[in-house]
């Protein structure tokens, strides 16, 4: 075979690989969009106190909603057996039960749709030869994490069936944390497949380490927000910047044992989330100023600028939500803002290209 023919063959294979990567990237980006929507629906489910309305784990039969009056009555009777109904919603009508039921049903249905989109897309792209071998371990890991998320979701819901009137804030944080991990993982692979690596930036290495630390801080801040939601801490101390006229609430350490206060005391939980949110904004602005002083690719500089802008906007949205005593639409918007900020963090990480870059899913 001539040198020209070999070169042409390699070019054809490279073009086919790029085309396949784009197809896989678009598919994964659509999955990430579905996960984003799932997290927002989950926030609405929590804010409307709807999460305990379905007391059965039925992955297949639960796809359909109740179709008869008898089935509605049966599910409502199950709900009447748990503390949430007996202590908070006693006397609720069937029509009122349906209002909370639909949000939980939509939340579960959306999770099934994500699974169908992922599995269906994987099979179609695999049969069309669009998935390279190097991507397979990542896709298998995503599928496994998605299955685990379903189990963690049920584990969370089950915590509200016996003695509590809501779900455990710890299990809620675990459920959200796993969702964040899956979302960031899917986005990272999608971005590296869809967007070519930017030019090498000599000033990127330190910034990349700083941005990874920022990602950790952001994750802790969002999980602290899950604790706020889990114990309804946002419904108290609805002033800013002070809490009941104090910079640090006097009730921060009132619970015994003392070490439980940061996790179970509304005053402490809300204060911690406030401090972490402010630190997150300061860190984002610091990274942006650092980027302005370093020789970076234009895409990297813009990514960090967007990150700083989004972090500032998210803080403002959080304050607005607090001052208005957490209306459902604002709480859902605040959740969407957190996912947007995480997505921009992942994007910024893929735009920082130091001289000795690690391998990405697009390689191999």
C-alpha cells in the first residue's frame, strides 16, 4: 500500500472517530440536561412535601399512575399509615393527596426516562459503531451509578415511613450528592468529546489545581444546602446578612450532643450554608482575578469569567430565596442555579490545558 493510501486511510478513520465522538457527546449532553431537570423536579418535590406520597417501590408497574378510583383509594390509605399524614396532614382529602402524589410520580418517571435515554442511546450508538473502546468503561460506570442512584433514592424515601415526618436530611444529601457526581461525570465526558482541547496555556497548571479545590468547595456548599432543605432551615432566620440581629446566631450550639449542631440544628445549618456560599463566591472571584493575570487561552479566561458571574448570581438568588421564605419557584430556581454553577465548573476544567495534560475520554 502506498504512503498516500495509508495517509488517506488514517484520515478517514480519524474523521469517522470525530463524527462518532460528536454523536456520543450530543447524546451525553442530552442525558446531562435530563439530570439537570431531574434535580429541579426533585427540589420541587421536596419543597411541596410530596416525597412520601408513594410508599411502594415498583420500578416496572409504577411507571403508570393510578388508573382507577380504587387504586387511588388504596394508595391514599397507605399514605395515611405514616407519621407525615398522622401528625401534619391529618384530614387531607383525596384531591389534596393527588396534588402531592403527582410531583413524586413525575420525579420517579423522569428517572426512568433518563435510564431509557441512556440505555437506548448506548445501544443505538454501539450498533452504529460510534462508541470507541476507550469510552466503554466510562459509560458502564455511568450506567452503574444511575442504578445506584435509584436505590439511594428509595433508601431516602423509606426513611420517612416509620418515625419521621419527612425524609432523613443525611439521606437527602447523599441522594443529591450522587446526582451531582453523575451530572458532573456525564458533562465532563460530553464536553471533552464535543469541544476540542484549547491551546496549551503555560499559566493553567496552578489554576487547574485551584479550580479543582473550588469544585470541592462548591460540592460541600451544595450539600450544606441539602441539609438546609432537609430540616426546613430556610424557613427560619429570614433576614440577611444578620440572623435575628446577630452575625452568629445565639442558638448555634443549643443541641446536645454538641457535634450534631452543624447537621441538625436549623440555626447552625443555615449559618454554615451562608458562610460556605460566601466563601464560594470569594473563591470564584479569586480564580477569575488570578486568570486575568496569567497567560491563558481565551476560552479558559472566558470560562472562569462566566464562573465568577454565575457564582455571584447564585448567591444573590439564594439571598432572595431566603428573604421571601423559600417559595417553591424560587427554591427550584436556586437548585437550578447550583447545577448551572457546577456545570460551568466542569466546563472551565476542560478549558484549562496545562503543558502536560492528563488523558481524557477522547483519547485512546
